[in-house]
C-alpha cells in the first residue's frame, strides 16, 4: 500500500509527553516523581544517635549517684584519751572558802607540859604548880581569840625578834606592842589566836611558844 504512512511499530527514542510524562520502553509510560502532599509535615531526621547518647548519660548519672549513696562513711580520727585537749584546758579547782569562828575554852588543849587550862571569859589561861607571880597569885599564860582577819605573820609585822614555828602558823615575839611576850597563832578553824605572858611573871618565850604550838597542832 503505497499511501500507507503508519507502520505497525514506531521506532526511535522515547519522547517526553505532556505534563512530565515519560515513555519508558521497558515499563511503558511513567508519571512525574511523587510529590509530598501540601501541608504534610516534613520527614523527621534520624534521632537514634541522640537517643542512644541520652541513655548513656542517664546511666552514668545513676552510677555516680549510687556510688555516693553506698560508699562507707569516713572514720573519725582516733583521739588518745590520755592526751588533754588543747581546745579545752583544764580549769583549776576553786579553793573552798571556810568561814573561821571564834575560839572557846573547850577548843583548847587542856594541858601542855604541866600547864593546865582554866576558863576565862571568851578564852582561857594556863597555870602550873609552883609558879607564882611576884605580886602574888599564879603566873599566867593567857590565850584569847581576836577577830581581826589577819594571819599570824601579818599580826606580828613590824615587831622585832620574830620566831616562827609550826610551818609558819605560829609567830612569836619576845616583846609585843604592850611589852608582853606573845605568840600569834593562825589555824584553819579560828580567827587569830594570841598566847601571851608578862615578863614580870618570869615566863620564858619558849614556854609560851610550847602552848601556841600545841594549839596549832590540834587545828592544822
């Protein structure tokens, strides 16, 4: 048929058709690439690495917290009980204050080296057999208490010829301010005690001191 222009199969490369359609010799005509619908959310990026990193950080934090909670408590340093603390010095014990009282006759030793005590007012006097005063009567060693608040040393201060005994609790002088031989006695119980005798009675300082030492020994 000379006028026939068409052949049963058209040869040549595939041609692009309208609206983006393409001819494919293997699969036939294909439409345009798929398009994302309008208004649809964009595809999410791959978050798997971020999730793995967050899990690892959380595990690390849990491990650190468990270590702090389960670690043993620190042992306090051992202190030697025999060593005194420098921050707490030992305070000295206060010395108790004892109120002294006045002397009475019953407080005195009743006899010292043959001298016997006799009551006299607030004190006493000592006499001995065979000793008489030049003007009659017995030779006397008087003992009395004086509430002056002084010690034996302070009471005898300024007098000449001081003689101490009984570890300083007795201080004697051959002549006091009125001319008597006197011993001042300081005890832990009484106010100052004075034992004295007049030189005219012929009584020595040693005899007066013996009575004073006997009183101090009874009340150290």
